[in-house]
């Protein structure tokens, strides 16, 4: 599941979701507001599959959060979302975030892993984290994947696909999408 709030970074949400759907993962885009139509940071309007409240009781293999400062702040203010993330953590299921989300949502809610990253201008908020300069960081022990920002959205999605569907599926999608590292 991919959570959206207004105004999140559209590239981070759509590119990550696209990589997962190419890998044949079921993706549910959910809005934390009371409207399925969200206006993104760069004024792109997207229609979510569901409202957060409609899927709050579901169990997901992975919960991913897009960034954008205002969007991440809106996510951080969603008690329902924070409860879902804490439940995900408690049942040792995967979750992740990109850009500002790891610093603004995970860190203040004790959801940030030992190893992780975020958008470079927010790295001061995650002091003490290991691998902070890496573009995409997987903390296997915590079952958390974090990434830096818009340019890392496809690699972030492919890394999520790898943990959900295996390295062969991830490599196939990476090749299909012409991802270069």
C-alpha cells in the first residue's frame, strides 16, 4: 500500500507504485485526507484507490510513504497512519519512506531504523543513523527501506519489489525500466 497526502511528491508516489505494479504487486494508493483526489506538490492531481480510513483495518505486506515536506507533515499528523505503521512494525512487516517521510514521520514516532536515509537537507533530523548517504537503504533487522528523494523513487520501488517478490523479479523489472546504477 502507498499512502498519499496533500501535497506529496508525485514522482515519488507514482514511480514507486509503477515499479511495484510492473512486478505484479497489488498496490493500493490511499489518501489520508477525506478526498480520493489529491493535489501533489507540483500541482499534479491524482486519484487514489481508497481513503485511508477505508483500508485501515487491512494487513499489508508493505506500507510505503512518499515525501514532500507538506505531504510528510500531513502523514505525520495522521493518527490512523501512525497506528498502522506501529502495527506493521509490531508484526515485523515491512514499511518504508522516501524523501522527507523518514525524518518527519518515522523519526518522531520511533519508527526510524538503525540504518536509513532521507532527503539530504533533513539528514540532521536523523543523526546517528548508519548509511545515511546511500540512495536507498534496507535495514533488514527492522524491515524498513528508506530512500533519498525523487531521483531515487524507481530504485526505491525496485528494492521494495525485491523484498516482496525476490531478486529475480526485481532484476527483470529493473531491466524493463532501463534502470542504471
